[in-house]
C-alpha cells in the first residue's frame, strides 16, 4: 500500500512540475509545446479514467485520472490564465475539450473495428463509457471557466486576500465543483452516489493541499522574481473573451456575406448601368493612347450606327457632320494629341442619311507623374433634347408675340407680404398694351409703390384682392376704378404659382362712361314716363301704382293713409276766357304750389285735366284737412292776371278721405272723389273731409 501511495505521489509531483516547467519556458519557445502537453495529459486522463485506475489510502479512494492528470491540467490552465490572459486560456480550454471528445471516440472506433473483424478485443484500450466521458468533458470545460471567474472574484480589492489564500481557495473551489458536477453526471442514481461524492470531496481536499505549495511557489516566483505582473481583470473576462471571439466570428461571417452582396450588387449595378445607358442613350468608351487600343460600350456603337471599330478618330471623322467637323472631329483630335479634355455638342451624319445630335465628352487619366495613361469618355444622344429645345424656342417666340401683341394689358407680378398681409408687389414683366393702357413705362423690376406712390391710400382694396389670389390660387375677375389713373379697368387675376399673380387689364373707361350715360338716359326716360310734362308732377298712371304700394304698406303696418282729390273751380270758363296758354300757366302755377305746401313724404299727381291728387302717408284725415286748407288758401291768393293791372284768381275744391283697412282701392278713390264733388256742389272753394263734412268758405 505504501508503495502505491509513493508511486501516486511521485506521479503527481512529476506531472505538476512538468506542466509548470513547460509554462515557464513559454518566453523562449512559445506556448505551442505547452498546449501540446495539455493535449497529451488530457488523452492519458481520459484513458486512465475509463480504465478505472485508483488507489485506496486509509479508506479514501484516490482516482488516478483525477488526482494526477486532471490536477495537472487544472494547474496548467490556472497559470496560463493568470499570466497569459483570456485569449491564451481559450486556446488551452479548446485543446483540452477537443482531445477529451476525440480520445473516447477513437477508442470506441478501435473496439468496433476489432469486433467487426472478429479479432480479440483490445484489453489495453478500455471501452469508453458514454455517460462517464460526457460528464468528464462537460465538467472539465465548466471547471476551467469557473477557475477564471473564481480567481478574478477572489482578487477583488474589497476582499483584500493575500496571494496564497486567493490561489488556495480558487484551487479548492474548482476541485470541489469538479466533484459535484462529475459525480452527479456520472453516478447520479447509483446506490453509492453519495459515498463517491463524500470520498471524492475529501480526496480533492488532500490533492489541493498537496498541489498548492507548488502552485503558490510558481505564482510567487513568476510575479516577484521574474517581475511578471498578475493582471486584475473583470470577473467575467473569460466569458467576455469568448463572446468577443464569437462576435469576431460573426463579424467575419457578416463580412463574407457583405462581400457576396457587394459582388452581387456590382453585377447588378453593371447590368443596371447597361440598361441605364440604353434608356438614357449614353455610351462610354476607353482608349489607350500608346497602343491605340479602343473599347466602346454597346450603346456607344448603337448611337453611331456602326459595328465594332478599332480607331476612335476614324469613327469620329466618318460620322461627324461635315459642317461640324471643326467643332467636332478637330477638337477630339487635338484633345487626344495634347492630352486635353473636351466637351462639345455636334451632329452626326449616319450612313442611312439620318441626323443625330450628340454630346461628346472626353477626359485624360494621368498617373502620378502626370503622364496620360488612357482616355475615357461618353457620347450622349441628345437629339430629342435638341428637338425639344427648338420646340421650346418656337413656343417662346409664339408666346412673346402673343404677349406683346395681345389687345389686353398683362402684368406678371410677385406679391410682397408682411406678417401674412399684402403690402406691395413687384412688376416682373408687362406687355406693351399694359404700358399704353395705363401710361406706366419701364416698370419691370419695380415696386408698384415706387411707380404709383399714392396707390396705397387711394386703391388699397386692390392689394387685398391680389394678395388673396397669390395666396389661395383662386382666380378673381372684377371691375375697378383706379383712382390714381382715373380709369376704369376690367381685371382678371390668376395665380401661376404661390406668391405670384398675373393680372390681365382691359380699359373699360369709355364703356363705363357709356353705361353712365345710358343709366342717366334711362332715368330720364323713366321720369318722363311717370311725370306730367306741363306741371312736372307725377301722372295718373304712376298715381295708381303708388297708391297700391301705399295701401299695402298701410295694411301691413296699420298706419293711416289720407287721399286728397283737388279740382280747380270753373277752369273751363278760365280757359275759354283767357285761352289755353293762360290755362296751362295756371296749371303750372298750381303744381308749383304743391312743392311749398307738402311734406317730403307726400306726393302730388295730375289726375287729369284740372284734377289733381295728393297721397299723404301716415296722416289722418283731420291732419290732412290742415294741409288741404293751406293749399286752398295759397292757390286762391295766386295772381293769374296778365297784364298785372287786372285781378284774376282761381279757387279749388278739395275732397279728403282716410283709408279704411281692407278697403278696395277703387272704393277708396271713389269716396275721395265724391267728397270733392260734394264740395263743388255746395259752393266750391272748400274742403270736404270724410270725418267732418265741414266746408270752409274763404
């Protein structure tokens, strides 16, 4: 038993020292041999574990694979992490994990080969256990990651642990984690699961105590003697390193995918370029000035209407229109000869006799010394553009002709606003008719306030209309008297774009004068149709229409209405005695009397011959009698003698009636007429009212 323990102890110390020495030599020979040693130890550990090699000491089972080889691996990963960092540790863990997977797999394949070939099984190569090896691989990888995390955590300044305590606690924590993970993965569910775990925890404690002095001495030697710093890293530095690697791999994959996309995009771009050149009618070319090697695109040859050619100059010489040879061919020739760029437009005379306009561009490409290494250029078929430009010029000529010769004045203006309110406008363009209509000359580019300073005060409404059209775009048409120009205009305004307006003017001053004269004539005619030419009083036709209006008003508002009928007494005798001229003069004098005796609201009419009527709205018959008496007395005073030395007077009989609500118009007139005849019958020169029947002789 003591021999087995001595061999186990010697085995362990040898492996521990071998790993630490291999790491110590890293500065001279690198870490490659160190990784190889870790791989070899992993392979032996896997084989020994499958073989079940173990040693019993005082009732404690020491599994050789875990005690010797696993602890060696742990020490190796420990020191490489501490002194070489997460990146080197990742390589070490990858090596251990890969070998842990491959060794059992190879062993299984060897046994399968022997079985299939019918040979004796390999006793020297133990048959691997899937459960045991899976638990071993997973546990080993987890332990090594945990080692890095535990080491950094125990190194936090707030814990203030000395190096030997930090190293021992880390080693022991990893050992015990390995026991828990491996025992659970390999033996959970078996009867001796707890006993195995208990014994393993104790054996790992003993192993940790055995291996710790070597580990501490190595750490202290590297740190203090060789002055290799023990770096303090974040707790999850190893995991972050792995995440970083994955991220780098992801970036690489993305870069590969991006490059594929770029290649595809390049192919698509080249295809689109060809299509674009076909649609835009643009061809490109390239020329080597030394070898005269020439290359043109398909669209280039299509524009020239030829097949492939070897000489750019020959192609231009044959295709350029004879009239454009100097501006076309010679400029290309000089550009190629002297290494100059050219940019010209010229015509091509194709073999089929058709003409094309093209825009030719050539540009030299030079090296660092300024030497031309090749020429590149494009040829753009601009025939349609040239036709469009010619059509546009013709359209502009036509527009200008119409603009200048139209019979209406036209002004194109830009509105000026201040806080959204129209303040002024600028004449941008006006035609000759506008100038002749308005008398305003050379106004283009000027504000209207400069041309007509007083327009703001006299014609402010004009700004509101123009501003509304310029903002809303809704056209307006209106007639306007421009006070400052003393003219009437018919103005049509529309908005070509926001903030601008076009005003079309038609001088209608003469028309407005004619309309005013017509209105005056119509007024005069209308007055003549309702006026008696002799007395200048309204006639009987207008009396009946006005009476109906007054009766409707009296019925609607309940207001009184009085009608007065007047008849000059013995007028026929006066006419026969003095003649019709004197009679007409008497009638005229009687009509003039009404203007002195009546109110503005009253209206007088010549009813016929020597009969007259008076309408008195909002007047009772009692109030009307007062007016009637005044008329009777004033007329009686009128001296109608001629010559003046004779005394001639006339009298008038008056009948007066007040309208009764709902009464027929004819009945109303008849009542007044009867009262007037009663006055005549009872002595003349008197007033008879429907309320009083009182006569008042003079």
